[in-house]
């Protein structure tokens, strides 16, 4: 089980870093759906992992990051529906 958590948490971290690098290089914008999905899901995975390892400050950080990512996706959806 621990190996699975390590792999999943690595993928979450990779999603966050990939989104960051894509944004810095100008490939993705910070309000684009790919960027927001990578941030929201990557942070959600890391928030879950932080609960598993009982790192509560990390949970708050990643949990909030995930919430903000999903808020951005919600705003994007509402803007496209209007």
C-alpha cells in the first residue's frame, strides 16, 4: 500500500510541476482548463496523501490549492455558459 501511495503522490506532484512549467513557458495560461485541471487534481492527490502521512499543514496548503483550482474550473465553466 505504501508503494502505491508513493506512486500516486509522485503523479500529483508531477501534475503540479508540469502545470507550473507549462505556464512559465507560455504553453498554458493560468486560467486555461489544462492548467486548472492539473493544479486541482494534483493538489487533491497531495492533500489526500498528506492525510495519510498525518502532515496537517501540508494538508491545509494542498487542500486550499485544490479548492482554488476547482473554483477556477467552475468560473471557467460559468463564463463559457454565459
